[in-house]
C-alpha cells in the first residue's frame, strides 16, 4: 500500500527589521513640542561620556620651599633651581617664585628711604624754604581767623606783627633762591592771597588800618596820647641820626601807626595815611637796603608835619 508523503509546513522565520537610528536632539525637541501645552515636557539632560581610569592618579605638586630668598637650597629669586624649566608642574612653580620675588622687590622699593639732601648746605636750604612756606600759610590762616572774628584784635595785632618780622628775616635767608615771593608761591601752589597782600603789599596788621579800640575813658586816652608822642619823637630822632635801614625804620613806623590807631578820638588824620604809605614803600624793599638822601629828607618832613598836626588835634 502506497503511502504518499506528508507535506510538512514550516513556519517562516520573522524578518529582522534594520536598527532604527537614534533620533537627534532636534527631532526629540520637535516631539516635545507636539505634546499638549499643559503638560511640561520631561527634562532632557544629555550627559557627556565619562571616562574613568582607575590606574591614573593625580600626581602631587612639588613642594615650594619656604623662607626668604637666599636661604639653603633656594637661589636669589626665591625658588628651587631644580624646578625651573622642568617637566610637569615645574613651570608653574617657577612663575610662583618669580611673583614672590617681584613682590618682595616692590616692598623693598616702597620702604626705601628717599633722601631730600646729601649735605648740610642743602638741608639748610630746604629748611629755610620750609620756614618761608610755613610763615605764608600761617599768615593766611590768621587773616581768615580775624575776618571770622575767631581771634581778638589785640592777639591778632601781636601775632601778625611777629609774622611780618619773621617774613622779612626769612626773605633775607632765601633771597638768592627765591628773589620774588610771587614766583615762590606759584612754584609751590600757594593760593594765599590774603597773606600775600598782608606780607608783601602792606606790611602791617589790619588793625592799624581801622580803629578797633573802644576805650573812651580819660586815663586811657591820656595814655594813648603820651605813647603816640613818644613814638613820634623816637622815629624822628632815628631818621635824623641816619638810621634809615629798612630793618631799623620799619619797626618804629609800625609802633607809631599802632599807637595812632589806639586814639579813637582822632578822625580824618592825614598823618596816618602818610605813615601807611611809607610802610608800604619800605615793605617792598629788602631788609638790608637803606633810604637814599631824598627819601630820608621826605620821610623826616612827613613825620614832622604829622607830629604838628597831631599836637594841634590834642589842643582842640
């Protein structure tokens, strides 16, 4: 009996789909945007690949020697000589040493003393200039204090007369260096207009220009008159004896003008104006200079006429 062969049915193996490429971030972003607005997209954090090497360990940096430059195993630059130009971290260590040496050099430069003068002659010159500078500054402050009524007229007159005398003496010491006071003030940025007017132009305190004494009793008036007569006689005798140098005649005229100013009852006195003009003339001259024959004769004439006018004013 013939048995026909049985047909076997074999199941066909499934076909393998080719691997889909990974979608780039731009496509993922478009997918995120297609979702509803009320649902925020999930966070996407692309992590970079990490590499771990258990065998490699960080090498410790070479130790920087401590201590000031010049110690053992350290050269003058402040770092070890074997670390310069070496491999690894040698270059960084050298730069650190260079920065340390530059900082120490800057500290030495800052703390170094700068000498203003090299000998005693230069030191004396700078001291004289400093004294002239201080006299001008103090006079400026004194004038401003008197204007603000921060000093009494009596104290102002005494201090100002002293500063004027010191200014004359200081000018004698620095006449070779600074013959012109205005150039000296311009060179050292001295903006002292009141001091320049008081010391250079006028040469007498401001209280001598205007009467500030208010005493009116008979005893004080008699005292002021007697002192004024005494100063008149002393000044005229000095001129007659030819003591007409600036440093001799200027203090006498200053005392005479101050005594005239104390006589508050004396108003519109022409002799006071003449004495003030002579003081201004003497103030523009050097202390060692003397009045010539014509100036001496004119000064004596003005003093004599002022004394006669004062004597007539007493009688009236």
